[in-house]
């Protein structure tokens, strides 16, 4: 996934950014709401991590503005505000989850995965594609019962298909998923990784729509 982190605490922001990257996600870290708005104007995000107290404004009005214009991007609030009323305000504004600082980074990873699965329409972390079985929570894949190791880049692309079953993904959308790994994604990067995934999991696991993109197939 490509995630937008909006957090002005440099130490926490760096820790969260590194955790997200270690989980195999692409992350853009902004320390102000105006920077976040500019990023969202040019980039599509799969999830937003939102602090509520930013130097140039409050997170709740920012979130309400997103929802009022029909933006349904999943949002997890990360904040030191721990009163029940704060949680209610955040959730009522349109947040999908609410995590109080300080929090465990492993819990953040789990909540990101849980919210992403709900939006993909499959809250179950276990997915079966013929002989291929995937555990999204454990980030593991087996083929006919045998573990299949995927590299971080291969997992990022494969997860993008798993989170959008049946949806056609363009080459540009897939390149965006690899943003955190390579500042400039080479022109054949997507093709190379798709080919490697097919070799490991079966030629039909990813289907090609010539000139349009790729979609999840079957094992």
C-alpha cells in the first residue's frame, strides 16, 4: 500500500515511517496539513495516518473536509488525546480507527492491516487462490502447502492485487506501490516483478490486460 503519514513529531514520525517501510509499504511523511493537501492533490493513497494536533491546524476538521467531499480513503488517527470524547469526535468525523500515543509499533502494523482488509471487502487475513494460500497478517504465502518466499518488492505488488481482487491495476498504480524502494522506478520494474511472482506462484496468478494493466488471476 501507499500510505500518507501526517505527523509533526520528528522522533515518532521517523519510527512510524521506518515501521511502515519495514512492513513493505510505501510511505510519504508530511509534518503539516498544507503539505499533506498538496501531496494528496497529486498522489493517490491507500491509507492515511493522521495526527490531530498539527502546527497549521487540527486533524478533525481536516478529516471532516475529506469526508465531506466524498474521499473515502481509510484514516487511522494517531494522537495523544486519550479522552473518550476525543475518540468519539475522531470516529464521528470519519476515522476508521483511533490509536492513542504512546503505542506499540507492532500494534500499528496490525491495525493498518485490519483496516486495509476491511476496505478490500475481506476482513479475513486468510486468502485461498487455488493451491496458493496467503496469510495477510503473517505476510506468508504457500503453494500446495509449501512456503514460498517473496521478496519485499514482490510482496508489495502481490498484496496490491490481493487487496483489490478483480480490479484492473495500471502499470503506474503498481509503480507507485514501489516508490519507497526505488526513487526512480525503472521502466520495466513492474514487468520484472510480475514475471518473478508468476514463476513462484503460477503463470495464471496475475493476468495481463494488454495495454491496460494487470489483475489478480488464479493459481
